[in-house]
């Protein structure tokens, strides 16, 4: 086959190079630059080598916020996945209920994140908020601005409200792609409802569920806006997750060097977990 | 002797079969029905004997899958009843009816091994481990799956998977009827033949009632003793492959069975005789009625011959398939196809043809007049 060689084609690729350079490569390199140096403003830099990385890796503050982050992500995955699958299983398969359910489910996903935070902040206020006031009227001592347990409860509830829909929609799509013959065959084989879930629905949903886990892991691990507006990381450091802590360090204390090192470590953790997850997924794929 | 056959029944369990009767069955997927086209099935009556091999043949959308799902109990008919051994089972579910069904696409439980796939229906029916093991190994042997029994079912090829679907129906000894819904659709052509022979062989070995749904006439005719041809929700003819070929009861059967299909041309019926192109066509059937909206004459291409006089036609095209020739001719009423052996001399231009009297039929409003 005769291929046409025309080096002018490279011109078409230039816009992409420029765009990617400006929105990804250049900022990332700036962060890398900061992470090895000390700066006092006015563009004065001093070389620090790996000092910031060592400091961050040994800092109790980082360990604490990483720990909080892991626990938070773990809890919301534990709640949202079964809940999402459960809701998807009970959703109607045809009729007018389908669009109604789909629209209701999409609503939380369409609300801007800072609005979600503000909404829940007002909703949960112990004196005037509907949730906070109701809980207190019922006799619970609830105050998310002062008690760390209540702050965690509210943050998790907010995230479940905001993001379970994503798991629902993905699971629902997965369920709908199952051929009716599978259910008919199971009926003929005398399978129980649990058998149908265990041997047909769950295996057939595997792909969308791995996607759901991956998306929910990444999003929850990088959560910022909603807890920033809701609790601001408080009370104290109770809900001070990784990204909140990072912003405090960078913009609050103006410790640009350590903050840059921390964001690189943060980035590598997310990348590593996603990579591990992705390889497991692909290995299973190759095996079957 | 009596004792012997009793023991045989006890040990094989394969002599429990069922006669299937469908009484005036109609089904519609709509809640309100205004005209014939709103019905997927219209007034279906069937009487099927124990242990027979039957085929439901028809084009897509003719209602054959609907009929099959009604027999298996996956669908409740709008009207009519289903009887197994004269017992009304219309309201029973598939498990209570004890049927097996094999679907168009292989249905397997991905996460289970081949062995567990085959054992699944037995486990659900509470059989003991030893009974299950014996049965699964026996069926595995029969379907040539023994070497893959411990593999994951999801790793098999399409025909391997379809064998598992089939096996899950065969392992159960209490099955009244095994139904196949176009089971060879996703199978490679060269394996189709192998699997079809396998099915036929299995039918002879286990002698259970089998119903095979297909739109492929070759599949139906090679598998079944009795073929039921369906068209627009109705049964247009039931018969052996030879009967369907030699005497189509409906113009649809004439068109659908045979390649090329039957020649069907407009004609007039006067005084109990077929008038076609100004000539009287002799026929063996008795034409008493003639008050139809539409009357037609039907003759298969195999039974049309060239002759010195008869109906005048123009020879348009000759296609030689190797074993025989298909000749397209044109007369005033329309085109007539002729099937002749390869050695036949084909006249060019104008010619005359005659129809074999024994296979010339008249149709009134698409149904045979007799």
C-alpha cells in the first residue's frame, strides 16, 4: 500500500499540544518545580531537594488527613454501592415510571457541588435547618458544627444523597442490558430470587460496577467543595480531608513547597490505586 | 416382563412424557384488541403426541416464539388453554410444568463451571449430591463436554455454551417437553450441521417430546417428524415435510417451503374447473365452492414441464445451479418458474408448458379448495 507522506499534517496536532501543555503539563511541572524548592515570594527560590517530600511523609498532620480520607471513601463506597444496586433493582423496567425515576435520580447529579454543600449546611443547621431542628426536636443532641460525630454523619449523608444516583444509573443500565432469556432460563431452572441476583444480575453488572467503584473512589478521594462549604473541615480537624488540608497548607499558610510535595504524593496515591484496580479488572477480562 | 419395564422406568425415568394439547389459544400483547393484527396468536389448536419431534416454522413475527412461551408457561395466554396429558396447566409456571427450554442465545451462568451449570437445575430441585453427580456426568458424556466439565463456562465457544444450555434441559429426568427457540442462530454454519444431527440423535436416544422453533425450512424439515407452519398468528398447515411440499394447504406454505417457492397465479373457477389463460387446467381435487374474493392456481416449479402445446410462455432467464436448472418464464398472468434437471433441453424464446395434474391445486382466498 502506498502511504502519502506529508509532514504538514503535524500542524493539525499543534492545537492539541498547546492546549494540553497549558492545562496539564505546565501546571504540573510548576508543582514539581515548587516541590523541590523554598520560595519567599517575589520569585526568589532556594533549592531544597527532597526535604518537603520527607517532611510530608513523616508528618502526623498528613497521616491524619490521609487516614480520614481513606475511612471516608471506604464508608461511602460501603453504603453507596449496595444502596445503589438495591435501588436499581427496584426501579421499574417499563412504563411511565421509567422516565420519572430516571429524572428523579439524575437531579442530585445536576446540582453544582458548592450548592449541594450550601444546601446541606442550611438543611442541617441545628436551630433553623429542617434536618438539624427535627433531630433535636426528636431528642437527639445534634450539632454538626460542634460535634465531630455529627459532622461526619452529615458529610456522609450528603455524599450519599449526592452520589448514590450515579451508582443507581450505572447499575440500572447494566441490569437493562441483560437479555430476558436469562431470567426465563433461570425461571425454568427453578432458581430463587437470590440465585438470579447472585448468578445472573451481579455477574452481568460486573463491568458497570467496576466503573462505578472507580468513579466513586476517585471522586470521593478528591472531595473538596462540598465539605468545604458544609463544615470547612471542622469542627477542629474532624472532617479535614486531604484536599481541604492541601488547600489550607498552600493558600492558608502559604507553604508552597510542602503543599506542592503533598499534592504530588496525593496524585501518586490516586494514580496507584486506580492503576491497581484497572489491572485487576483487565486481568479478569483477559482470563474469561 | 412387566417387572422389567417397570424397573426400566424407575431407573431411567425417561418414559415420563407428555401429550400436549392446545385448545383455541389466542394471545395479544395489547390490553385492547380491535382487529386481527392486534393478535399475536389467533385460535391455535394443536394435538401433539408423546415423544414426537415437532417443528414450528414461520417467518419472524409470525407468533412462533409467543406460542412457545405459552407452552413453556413463561407467558399466560389471553384466551384458550394448554393441556399436558389432558391436565389443564394454563395457569402453572414453568417449574410446575416441568419443561425445559433452550433459547436463541446461549444462556449460561458465567461465574459457574460447566459442571455447576449442569447441576444447577438439579440442585434447585433438591436432589442429593450423588444423584446430581451421576446425572451431570452422564449428560456431560452425551454432549461431549466431559473434558471441560471443570472449566469456567464463560470461556467456552458459542456452540459449547449452547450445549450447556441444552444440557441443563436434558439433566432433568422429569421433563415433559424440551423446547428449542431457534437454538442454532449464533452457531457457525459448519457446527450447525453437527449440533442438529446431535439433537436428532438425542431425540432418538431419550425419546422425549421436542419442539423446535425456527424460520429456517431446512432446519425444520430435517429435525421434525411433524412441521407446523405459522403465518400471521395462525397455523396454516401441520404435516410431514413431504405433505407440506406436495400439497400446501395455504398459499403461504407454497411460497415459504421449497426453493424456489410455488408458482401462484390468478385464475378463474367455473363449473368446478380451473380456467387459466383461456384453458381448462385438469386437477385431481374436487372444486365445489367457487364464491371467493380471490381465486388462484398453484403449482410447484418441480411439476411444470415443457411440452408441444399447453400454456404459451416466453423463456426469460435460465440459471444453472449445477444439479438443476431454474427457468424463469413469463405468461400473460404473470411469471412461472420451472425446475428442470440439468440435462433438460431448454427452448429459447416462445415455448409451451403443462402442469402435472396430480400437483395442480386451486386456492380460494389463499386456502386450498378441496
